[in-house]
């Protein structure tokens, strides 16, 4: 998502594009690509972590960006179930630190990339992104100069760690193709489509909204696997077997894009909707954030219990 944001922003000839990433290989790849495609682009590629306040102070203080697109997050659901403190440290406090730096250095608009997994989350990754949405709405109420918004959507085809590259690899190896459950469904969109809608939502933003992208109809993962096998020239269940492995820790059978109580408002674009603000007490939430910060720093073993007290819609699987 971050790389595609850079591509589409580069098309508009920005005064300056700052690529900020902790992973130098990704940063290097997008730097080389954009230099080839847009030789006149004014671009800075910087390595650093959203968890490092001093680094954020330096970067935002030096370059004073107008808009921040915040896509930095741990996103792999089963991995985060096993390392919940890292999900909170990176996703929640990376967002909080970046949001505070945005206010400090006069950023006009802060756009959080969120996920359908934040809706009625059953895993710590989704709950952490729900906390990020809460931070964005709290910061928007507190800030007079920076507009904070979140954009929530489902899975994107071909992103890092997504299911299609995994299936392609399994097919190339002769199978089996592994699907967790015969009835599991997900919403899908292409990366360029998702990013173009993120940019439009950022343009619409007045501050405080959670934008929800219309992902169309959910797709059965088993059907997707069979179609990919056929497209590769094989017969599913005959040449290449499909193996069902069981739902992974924290995994849902289906994702929800909107919580029941949120309702929807339309925008000028029929693919972009607005959810209702999250009802919360900002002062209590700040105290809860302090508690969360202390918890991850001391490597507590009950992080999921603490998060469940703060995010009432987080419904843990008792086994996780």
C-alpha cells in the first residue's frame, strides 16, 4: 500500500515526496522504481521507525510535510497472536507518536490506513488497529490545525503476505494448495484501486471520519484457489489437491467492514462511505494508553486481556 501510494502521488508531481520506512529493502526498491519512472520527481527516501520519537521530530521538523499517509503496521494475524506486545508497540504507539509529531510540526492532514479487521476484532492485530482508529478520532478532537481521518478496507490482491502469491507458490510446487476452511470468505480489491480511493478519501476529509471503502462482494477463498489452479493449467482436486488446515489463531470465517452501530453516510464517490464516530471519553482513553505503554514495556503476559478492557468490541477466542 505504501509503495502504491508513492506511485500515485508521484504522478501528481508533488513539491516533495518523503518515503519513510523501517525496512531498507522496500525503501530501496521504490526509490529505484520512482527514479526510473519519474526522473524529475523531488523525493527523499529515509530510513527510520515510527516508534522513534526523536527520529520523527527530526524528519517532520526538517521537511514539514503537508500530508502524512500512515501505513506502518504489523499486519500478519497469526504472528501477532503470538507477539501481542509487538502489535501494540508498533501499531498503536507508532500511530500515536506519528500523530503527535504531525500536530507538533503543523501537518495539515493525517490519513491512517486501517482495516476491516478492526471491526468487531477477534484478534490482537484487528484490536490494535481499532485502537489506532480511536487515537485518530481523539487527536482530531484535540487538534485545531491537523485533520485526522482513517480509511478502512479489506484485503488487497498481491500485497505482501497476501494469499495469492502463497497459492501461486504452492501450485508451482505441485500442491497441495492450503485453505484454512471451506467456507472462509474475504473482501478483495486491487492495490491501485484501494490506493486511489484512499487518496480520494483524504481529499474529502474534513477531520475525524472513518472512511469505509466499498469492497464489493466477499469472495470464497476456496473458489479463488480453484480458479488459480485452473488458470495455471491444472484441474483442481485432481492435478492439484486443496487441503483444509483449520482456522488459524484469531482468524474469522468472514470479515465485516462496518460495525452494526456505525451506519453509513454516502460521499460523492459511491465506493466511499463514512462511518459514525467512535463514542469514547478521551481523558479515560489517554489513561488507558498510558497503561498499555507501561504494559508492553514490561513484556506483560496478559496484553490481550488489557486490550479487551479498552476495546469493548474485541472478542477474544479463549484459546488465544
